[in-house]
């Protein structure tokens, strides 16, 4: 009986652990592979040494435009918009986060701003790609407001999918205003973190530039020209920790040139941006810890619990089978005594033959 009780208890415990493994794998772990609504990523800083750029300076009523050379720093900060995300319905309801992003490019020597922009974007919580949303916007001109619907984001921007694959993705180029393929090229180690390397080459092509900007640039750098185009190309490399989808390193080499119809071209921008040492350390540490959490709760813990649960089921079954069969005593049989007349008493009542006297005839 004791073995049966122990076996049943072990079997029940094994079943409970097995159910816990399934709950962990299908209910808890998926929560780790979705961008939280209120997550606030750390500020990202990229730096470029000896960059060439156009800088406008205002002094009183005079504005001067010159090409300068200095070290640059670009800062990107993110502010989650939980209320806007909650207002997204339809197929994207519960699957989308909304971020307000602020970017500023400045000289490291003087702190003067070279460029600045503000945007709002919706991201799919699992793939990290831009999601369709009517509120997305971009303001990258001085005094411009971020007007909903003036831009359409697509592809990856700030995050790759949880469980990034070794394949080609679409990566958004802000200068062109659309996404282009970015191809997997290999696996490297970045600050001790294994990362997939993706490369994107944007061939030289004209940028959409306002007539007012073209007039300003030609009047300064090509006064004899009647028209001009701003040509753009870049080559970027992005390293991604595949489990968490975190971008752990970036090298971006944008190049813009003013090409007038008359006269020599003028380089407007030429730089090679890469993560600052502080950003590199921060994002690699974040990616490494995220990878460990996801692997433990999404893979190792469920597998371990499942194996432990199966072992408990088998052990409980074997213990129960090995218990000896339960033996029962047969019921007692009561044999009724021989009926005796009520008037017979004493020893003669039980042994009448022995109580008789012997007499000679």
C-alpha cells in the first residue's frame, strides 16, 4: 500500500512539472520576445572623426553657409508613447508600440547643432519593423512640425526581430525615405557577444530636395549654375544579436554632393559614424543579458522541466507497478453448533455415551 501511495504522488508531481513546462514555454516565455509598451531604450550615440559637413551660422540679420571639418556626435533618444499605442486598433491592436524619437547631430568641439530631427513611429512588438499607422511623422527641417502622415516608415530601424535569421531584411534609409535590402554577410563577435553582420549598399542617386534649398546651395557653392542636384550614397554595416534582435554595433558612411549643371561638385557631407565606446558597451551588455533571459525561459527551463516531469511520470508508474498485489484474508466461516434439547444439562449433554454406567447382565 505504501508503494502505491508513493508512486501515485511521484506520478502526480511529474504531471504538475510537465504542465508547468508547457505553461512556461507557451505563456510566460512569449512575453520576453515582445517589446514592452513602456520600454525606454538608452540613448544611442554615434561619433564620426574628421567629418565634412555644411554648417549654417546666423549672426544678426546675416546667415553664412560654409563647409567645415570637425568631429561629429549624433545622439538618438526615444520616448515611448503608451497612450498612442493603446489607441491603435484593428489588426495591429496589442501588437504595436509607438516611439517618439529625437535626433541631433553636433560638433564635439563647440556643441553647435549641424542637424536635428523629430519623428513618431509605430513598431511591431515582435518583428521590430515599422508598422502601418496614420500618426507617423518626421520633422527634419528648422521650425518644422511633426505632422501626422507626412512620412511612411517601413522595414527595420531601431530593432531587428527577436530570433533574427540569417537572411535579407528591409532596412529604412531616412535620406531616401524608403527601405532597401540589407543582407546577411556573416557572424562576428562584438565585445564578447556573437552577432550577425548585415550590410547595405545604397548606390549613388539624387535626393528629393526642395527648390529653396537648391537655390541656397547653388548661390553659395555654384553661383554660375542654373540648377543642381544633391547626390547621395552610403554603405552601412549593422551587427545584430540574433536572440534579442538588439543592434549592438553600426558603421554608417553617408556621402552627399552638390552637383550643379555648371562648375565643379561640392561635398556637402562625408562621414563615417560608429557607436561611441560608451554606447557600444551599454548595448552589448543589454543584448547579452537579454539573450540569457530569453534562452533560459524560452528554451532551457522548459526543456529541463519537461524532462524532469517525464522522469517523474515514468518513476511514479514504475513504483506503482512494482508494488506487491494487495492480499485479503478470506472471510471467517461460522459453523453452527449441534442443536441440544433444552432439558439436557451437565456433561451428559455433550458426551452422553461417556456418562452411562456399565452393568453386567
